[in-house]
C-alpha cells in the first residue's frame, strides 16, 4: 500500500495456498464452480441448527417452524482436536468458526506444499477477519452451562484470540491480529 511504498518496504506478495468453506463449496475450485454455475445454496434452516435452542428467534424447537431460510455450512464434521493441541471438551466448547479457521489455515498450508512453519527463521504472521458469533451463550443454553464453564470455552470463543490460537498451534513467531 501507499504507507509501505513511502517507507521503502514495498515487496512482492504471493498467495501460496488457499482454502475455503462456503455453503455448497468446500474448496476454492468448488467455490469457483458454484459462482460460474450460478447455483442457489439457499435452504430452510437445517434442524441441527435448532437443537437445544428452544425459543430462540421465536421458534419452539419441538413444534414451531419460523420459515427462515439462509445458506449454511454442513453440520460440523469431525474436528482433529489433537492436531491443534485441544482436548475433546475444549474442542466442543470452541466456537465452530474458530475450529473452521484452524482447519482452513492448516488446509491452506497443505495445499501450498508448505511442510510446516515450525520456526523457519522468517516471521510468519496470522491475520484473521472474525466476528463474535455468540456461540458461548448458545453453548451455555444447550448444555446447561457445563461446556460453557470449561476453561477452553473462554479462549475458544473470544474473537480476538483466534489468530493467536493458530499462531500458537503452528509455533509461529510473527504478529497475530484479529480484525
């Protein structure tokens, strides 16, 4: 950018690996095909999104149908908690967007052919665009507070820690910023 140019630090930028999750597309190639085809991914809210959330948004999970629609990722699949140094309870207490972020960062590194950043001598930074999802409150309601009280629920649900968690898991030594 202009600030970097004026500081004399302008250098090349390369995208070495890419990963994504979108409704109807789990890879960059599938996402491109989705865009090219113009396929619509809007569906009714999946039932798994309502489990344990009776009364949310005016819906009684036993009998009501709010007629809400949207585009949704599939129900979260198995998450390799050990790969990121998490135990099973901590993984379940972690916001799904944080789990997906960890998985996608790992996948992007794999797709780039990069063997692993374990202290390369170069500073590698993590910059994450993230927002609060309210998952900890949903988790508390769905589990009577059991998992929301897990110590990992705090670090797994603060949006500003998502980049730091990845940096720690991958032993990176550059800046870790959530925006």
